[in-house]
């Protein structure tokens, strides 16, 4: 049954009853966290980074445990005194006062913090929102019963925020000293309305309190296990809390659940929502923290991979502050790498011909502006038979050949430098502290940008903020440049690096693709330098899919980021946001392997016409044989785990 | 340290020494005229070679050189350092650089070197020179054709920050082609020693570094060309004149030590002597059996680990292909070097 059908079913059920009773938490209202107690960990994280925690570190430290322990003790005390464990919030905090020696102001502050988070995280159930309205029609009374310590006035506030308006009767266990768990709450309802049990229908998610006990009393229960039945089967992230930064994982899970409740997603949007959205948000929070520290004056977002990030920072100017200028700028290996050959570290030439799509010697030389016919001796000396010979990936002969032609490469670079240089100069004009946002890996774009800028100025400092950097970054070490990686830094940690080079890079480059072609070069227009973009049909098909992924990612970010901004960014800077992504790379489902493996990727500069499958599906005959063709296809595949799954 | 002269010929003075090497001189002149930075003055000192050949080449590049070049023909050779001094003393510039006829620069060498020396001196006024990193290019000359057969980063290209004086005392850390230095600083130390037919640049560097600092620009902007097997005029002095290097190295060290003894001070001579005395002790210590480092057991463990790393790699065939190619094209040593790098990059010890 879909939501509409479920609602119809429940509406039809209402007709026989005079009283409609609802559980509140996880029935009418959900929290955008995994478990209710996760809220205390979020509070704990907030205290670790805010002013209160700075002044009172002994209170802030391990606060979640202290809060839970206080509640346990408060319940025990009340049980001993009054025969019921149903405490209120104030009683819990009275125990905390004793445990931690809190002053009245401190107690009040902590209570307010907890309530603020409750309000931040609560959201309505879409089916119940409608059912609630219908429940109060036809002279039926609505009663809300909850086994909860929060004060009734506050719960009313949450209900109003979630669109549940009076008239209803609210019964809270901490206030009434009665509970559904014991059954006493239901007797209260019957007494309050002077009805018999068969007159009451009760909706709730707790198998014991909302179903078993209600049934025992004679009330008609409706087990509304919406999360477990309808939401959690669609969740792509492991539902096991990690030992570190559990509050991040909890918010991520809770927010994804919320989005899945409210909207239907196709595969691409869903991957964006559940995998790339959290990852991008994680990077955004991490780099915001760093950029503030570095006092960045202008942030440059490099096409195409920083398109989505530019979008988010543009929508949330409070992240870096209105004084930080945000610019989207057009760079690519094709447009920038050769002109930026100001110097000649020998390993940099690998980037002039790298990529799994193979081309001939002549093709590579012509692309560099070198006439192969003038250098036949060097071509032969390098070990090639002719200019038509195809150059395999990582070919040492090509490496040697290009290094032997260093002089011509440097001259050609100089000839092609004028427009890129003007473009770079314009982007850096008037500021000294620049930030660069890009996907990462070897820092070629930042290195190229900096090498060009240094020809004009020495008064600048550039910080690059990347998803990751690999050890080849050392080729781009320059004065006035620093490189920061969110997931890996120069290949460390090793495990994540291995994930990235086995499909992670290609998946990221797909997901972050901008809705325009790659930059082929620059031209002058009305005295300005503007980019020349590629118009490639094969590339456009992939761009459209990437857009859907980004729509899903933006849904996640737009849901979670405002909450994080309110609570405090520092509490949420964590690599846990990347966990769903690494799960995808390492352990894809069959559907994920099929859908994403079918995508094509181009890793050759300015040559997006040569696209290869991320994880090709082979014909059955080749799979069965497991021969040379199979091995070569596996070798070509970027994402080995998906390849193995597709061709099992 | 520096005072602006009332009239400078240019910001950078380039001294090119040459003698009967027109093929290389042509390349050097190309390297200079290709510089993006234009405020330089070139002095070519033809130290005893054929003047006509030099004049023809200068004419060939006249449009690019414009009025920025002067040529000094020495009818007989004065020696490398005397030739440098003669060229230097014929101009007045803020900075100097020795661009020998057999070396070359990237087109942005001067742009970056001048910008960086002026930038670094704002924070470190004691800096009197900058060097860039260099690639060593191994080549042979056949007539008018230069065949390049090997290139690699010059041995000191791992160095960063300031040039170390104590390391410089042991060995020259950089080639002239990498170096841009202050004219007035060079003047203060008396320019180059004309009596040294070799190692004059090493002596100059030591004397300069004894008073000032030299900053390392971490970019490969210079090319130090070697012609190892060539004993002719095309050969490098460090290869072709190896025995002369050893002779004059000892002579200089004796000179410095003698001066320190005379002056009763702990100076450069003493430092070098001390280093040389420590060196055999360090070597002996290294030769002591290192129980864990190179024992057969450890070697075997490493081989086993290498094989295991290869077996657990996702690119077994590609790895074999790659190293085979390197073996065929680059030789055994090259292949071993790459295998070691692969091993270490994957967590091998």
C-alpha cells in the first residue's frame, strides 16, 4: 500500500469509533535522528564546541552519558517514592544538579538547550498529518497519549509546529504519572471521556505499549510502524551506529528518513539524497570551518566539479559570511595544464597524456602543438615504431619522449599562456587570500593557477579545499600554496585512498558534474576573457543524470544544513558524512552496480568523446569463458567491485 | 646591502661564457631571448674562441636581442672566472646570473627568480640570492645535433628553504644556471677568483653564503646539461676535467684551513677539516653490520611482502606490464627503483 492507500484504509477504520487516540512520538511526530537518545549526543557535541562548554568543560564532557544516567536515577527514585517511573524533565535535571553541582542558571540553560534541539529535529508524519485532521470530524474526540518526560506545554508547541492543531486532549505520562506501558494511561482516557474500550481506536508504533497493552484493555490498536515498514527498507546506509561521531550518523539517518517520508525519489535522486548529499555536506562543513580560520577573502569554485558546492555556498551566504566573494570559474586540464608549464618537474608530463582511453603518439604530440614529423628521431629513440603507434596507459616511452621535448613543451606553453594568464589575473584581482574549491587528487588545477599567478604577483596565499589529495600532489608544491583534503591527504588514510582509486573518483566526478561542457580554452570577448566550453552530446546525456543526483543531494543539504547552522557547524565537522559513499564504493547493491556501472567516464584531458564504462557489463559468452577479454575488460573497469557484481 | 646605482644598465645582468661551442651557444641564446622577463642585459664573453662564429650567432638573434647585448672577445683564454669577472665589470645591474653557453632556462626563470628574490628579501633582508631547482639533462653532440638520452632531477632537488652552508662546504649544492644573485653582494665579496680554472663557482658560493643567505625556489626552472663521455670542448668541466676538480678542491681546502690557522679562528677551513675527519668515522659506523637492516632474513621478508602486495593488488597484469616496459626502456636500475617506489607506496617497509 502506498501512503494514499494507507490513509484510505485508516480513514475507513475510524467510522466505528468515538475516540481516536494517537501516540505522539514516532507516530504523529518523528525526530530527524535515529533514536531519541541520540539527541543527547548532539547536545553533548554542541556543548563541546560552544561557550558554555569552554567555561564548563567538566559538565560538557560526556554529557550524553550523564543525562541518561540522571534519567535512570530519577525514574528509580520516583518508582521507590510513588510506585511509578514516569518522571518529568525537571525531575531529571534535578538529579543532574545533584550529580554535577549545577547552578540554577546552568540547569535552566541545559534544559533550554535540550528543548531547542527537540524542536529543531521534530517533523510530522505525512500520513498522520492528514489522518489527524479527519479523526476529529463527525463528532469524534481526539486524544494524544505519550509516555514522555517532556512538559505538556512544550509538547503542544511541537504539535503546533508539526501542524497538529486543537481541539485534542493531551495526556503526558510525566505529568499524569500514568503510562501506556503500564496501561494506566488508557484507563485515564476511558474515564476522561466516559467511554468503553471498544469505543476507542489507538494508533501507535510501540508493539508493547501501543498494541499489546491497548488490546489487553479492550481498546482497538492500530500498529503504525511506519518507519520500520516503509522507510527503513529504502535506506542505503548501514543502520549501525558508529563508535565515533554517532550524532552525525544519527542526524544523517534521521534526515534521510524524513525526506523519504515526504517525497518519492527515483534511483538517481535517491543516490543523491542518501550518498552524495551527506558527503557534500560533510565537505562543506569541514571546509567552512577551515576557510573561516584562514580568513579567505575570495572563494573560487573550479568548473566543473565545484558546480554543486558553488550552488550551496551561494544559497547559504551565512556559511562564509557576506564579505567573502564567491566566484565560479572555468578551468580544466585541457585549458590550464599546458599553459601552466612554467617549470618542468619531470613527473608532471604524465598528466599530458594520462587516461585509460588510448591515443596515438602523433595525436598526443599534435595536441601539445608539437609537429611529430620534426621529431622522428626522438620518437624512435623513445622506442616507438611510428607516430601511429597507440600509447598505452602509463607508458614509460611516452614519458621519456615528452621529457626529451621539454624545450618545445615549455615554448608551446608560453605561446598558449596569454589568455589563461589574463583570466587567472582577473580572478585574483584585488585580494590576497584566495580559496580554491575543487574535487582534488593531484592539485594540478591549483598548481597551474598558482604558477600562472606567480608570473604577475607574489602577494597572495592560496588554500585549496578538496575531497582528497593523492601523493602526486608533491609535484604542485609551491610557495604560498596549501592543499587540504577532506577524505584523504596525500594517499592517507590508505584504506580510503584505495576506495577512491577503485571507482570512487569516477563516481564522484559523475555526481559533481556541472550542466555544461568541459572548458576547452579561452577567448576574448568585449575586452574580457571568457571560457570556450565543449558541446558534446555523449557528455550531455551523463550531465542530465548528474543533475538528478544533485537534485537529491540538494534536498538532503537543504534539509540538514539549516539545522546544523543553528546548532553550530563545529559540532558536525566529521568524516562520518562520507560513510554512505564508502559503503557504495566498497559494497554496492546489485541495483547500484548496474545503474552506476553503466555510466561512462572520460579521464582524458579535452577528449570527452572517448568515454569508457565505469563498470562494463559483458556478454554472457565472455563472462562464462573468463578469458583474456574478460581480464582486459576488468582491467579497464574503473569500479572493480561493481564490475565483479555485474559480471558474476 | 644594496644601494640603487645612479644608472643601471638593466635589472638583471646575464653573463654567458663561451669558447668554440656554437651549437650550445645557439641554444643558450634561445634560452635567453625566450625569457618572458625582458629587463636584462647580456654580456657574452668569448674566452679565446672563434669570434666570427659568435658574431654570426649574435646577428642571427639581433631582432630578439635588440640593444641588450654586448660581446667581449678575449684573444686568448683568461679562464672561466676571469671571463665572468670581465663580463660583470662591463655592466651595472641589480642582479647577476651566469648563464653558461651549455645550459638553459625555462622561459619563466627570470620572471620568477626576480619576483621571488624581491619578495623573500622583504622578510629576510639577509638574502642575497635565489636558486631554482634543476633537471640534469644528459646529452651528446653530433655536429649540429644534440641528442638527449637521459634526464632526471638534479641530485640536490630535494632541498628546500635556504641553502645550507655546512652542506655547501662538503659539496657544491647547485650549478650556476640555477642561481640569481645580488650584484652588490658579489661586489662585496670580490666577485670570482680568477686564479681558479675550476671550482670557481663553488668558491664564490661559499664566500657569498658565509655572509648572506640563498633561498631555494622549489620549481624546476633550470636545466643543467651534461656531456659525460665527451672529453672535447663540448664536455662539462666536471666530467671532462675531473682530475682538475680534485686538485683544486684540495688546494682550496688547504688554503682556507691555512688561513684559519694563521688567524687562529674556527672558520670555513676548520669546518671542512672537521667534516672530513668525521666522515670516515661515519662511514665506518655505516659499515658496521646492521643486524636488522640488510640481513638475508629481512630481505626475504621484504620479497615475500612484495609478492603478497602484488597478489592482493587489483592490477596484477598491469603492474607486470609496467615494470617490464620500464626494464626494457630504462634499464635494470630504473626498474628496481620503480619497483621499490611501488612497494613503499603500498605500505612496504
